């Protein structure tokens, strides 16, 4: 499994814009959790639709790329579905009831809202958060896994089944002639250049740190 790791460098205004994007992602996730708590029967699709409602009512939410908003809703649903699974399994004690997030450190851009330069020396974000172009410095590393290890788990929050990743790699290569594919996650610690990470991403061969 090939992973690209980068540190991103930008001006203070750009780093502030990244912080704003991360706060917006936290806001959307927490509002989705609140909707699920308040409205019985709320499902995954309801949370996705709710992203558009939030964007229509809060200008700062509308500034964030639509797929980044949906990724935040997906994170909310992941915590909800994990709680349901723990209940079904009859796990004793705390079952991981969904909580509001206080310390959010990343925002995930999926297949739009960003463009990685061919030489991988910079990345440009195109949504209304005005992050702009960031310089990238990094390397690529091979993450060795045995066949018994079916899931890649990163401290940044990326969780990817290896079969799903393989399918995405095939799709990515097949669509390579029609534009970029993949996912880019911005992590606040790495945006400030503190340390490298394996950021959240659907296509691990295209992963870049934030």
C-alpha cells in the first residue's frame, strides 16, 4: 500500500482559513448529531440532506466545499452506526453513545474543492474558504501489511478496508485521463507543519497529509 505524506506550508491568513474550515466541519458534524438526537428515525440520507439545509442557513457553512460538508455528516453517521452495532452485539457498559465533538483537528475534502499539482509541489483549494494554494513538501512510504490485516487505521481518522481501497485504486487509474480523483484531508497540526501523518482519504495511494 503506497502512501504519500506531505507537510503543507502557507501564510498566516491561509492557516487561519484552514482553521475556519476545520471549525465548520466540526459545526456540521455536531449539528448532524443534534438532529439525530432530536428527530427519531433520522438516517444517513437525512444527514446528507441536512448539509444543504445548514449551507442555506449559515453562510460560513456554505463556504465549505459541498463534499467536505458531506464528509462531516458521514463522520457523524459513523459514530451513530458504531453505537447501534455495539447495542446489537450486547456490549456491556458504555456503548459509545454519539457525543458532540469538542476538539476537531481535520476537515476532509473528497473529489472536488482541491487540485493537486502534477509535480505534487503544491495544492490549491477552490472553495469559498479562501485557503488558496499551499506549498507541499513530503515523501512517499510503503505501508506493509500482512494479509490478515484487513483495515488501515490512521491516527488522523482514516479507516479504510483494503478491499475497498483496491477497488478505488482501480477506479482511480481508470479515470486518470479525465481528471484527478482521491481525497485530501486538512489536519490542523500538520497544516502548521508540526508533523507528518497519513491523512483521511478514500484512495490511499493518493493520500497526502494536510
